[in-house]
C-alpha cells in the first residue's frame, strides 16, 4: 500500500458487459481512470469533455481500450466522446441524443458526475463569472441533467449514480469557498436523489465519493509554490500510510468502480471518503 503504483490497464472480469455509463470529464484524472476501469469490465462509455485537446485525449483512451480488447476473446465496449461544457445548460441536449444512440433501451445504467469547475479566488476577489460558473457547473448543471434523465425515463432500473466531491468541504482552505460550497451542495443532492430515485427506478443507488489530494492535472496545474504548500498541508493528514502520500486517480476509480458494481447494491445515500483517512465524513 505504501509503495502502491497504478498497474497497466488490462481486460478484467466482464461484470459490466452490456451496460452504458455516462462519465462527465472523462479525459483526465479521476474521470479517465474511472472510464478505463469501467470499460475494461465491459461497460460502454459516453465521455464528456470541453476542449479540442480533451477530444484528442478521449481518442487516445478509445484506442487504448480497443488495443486491450484486440487480444481478448471478450467483445469490446463502445466509447463515444461528446463536447459538453458544464457551464452551459444547453450542453445537456447532446448527452440525451448520445444515450439514445448508445443504448438499445435509451437508458443509462451508470452516471458518474465527475466534471467540476474548480476556481479558487480568495474572499473579496471572486469575479461574477467565478461565481456563476461555479454555481452553474457544480450545481445547476447536475440538477438539470438528472431532471432531464428522469423526465425522459432515461435511467435504467438498478442504476448507479456516483458524484465526485471533495474533502475540502470538511477542511476548507484559503480560496476554497466557491468550490467547497458547491460540492457540499452536490452531496446534499446525492442524499436527496437517493430517496427520490428508487421509487421511479427500483434498485437505483446514489452515492458520493469525497476525494482527498490526488495526483491529477488539477493539482499539477497549480503554481509550483501553491502545489508544494497544498502537499505539505494535506499529505501529513493521511493516516493509512505512515508519513502520508498523495493519492492516485486509480485509487479513487477503484472506489467508484465498487460503488457501481452489483456488490454495492445495499449502499446508497452515502458519502464515501477516498482520501487515505485525511478527513472523516
């Protein structure tokens, strides 16, 4: 565990064969790691992204999956990438069309709400767009997406919904107010959806995964000084490894992968921490 390094992806047991998952923000970090895990278990993926570079990343992901299955007797899942900017509510319409093109029943089996707007202005310096984009991308967009899926009857029975949140909710830092508040709101939605969805789509579970410090593009994109400060402050809080360490996207994906499995059928309305014990929920 202390010396853990992600292993090369490989075709796994096909427990998700025939299922369709929507993963927002599927080209980098936790979203990509989750897409790899689910696809190597047979799940077809609708992955969203917001830029031309991200489109290239999704093509690379698709090629990786195709290559893995080329030497396997199992049938390869389908991967479909679509542009969807979570700061624009109109970007939800292409998702509905993608579901209809991917699923014989026009339904989703798995929804992973991973994409997020992570602005970090300190109090007194937030712009109007900082606030609007955070509220739209992190709260309003997921709400409208779920509302649309329910109205269109686009969730399967026994569906799995997993939202990626953050332990910054319980351990705020300078500049974290917008992200922490909107992610806390998403956790509140998870608990409410866990009550409201099962009567409509029996067997459906809804959970959140609260993520600690993870070695993703979001962390590496910080200025060197800020990144080092974040690491110094948060690594020492990790309990599962003496001295602490930064987590890997694949470790979070393993937790998400369990929550979408049949084995997690009795877990719902929960916030599951994937942070090495850095923060308790």
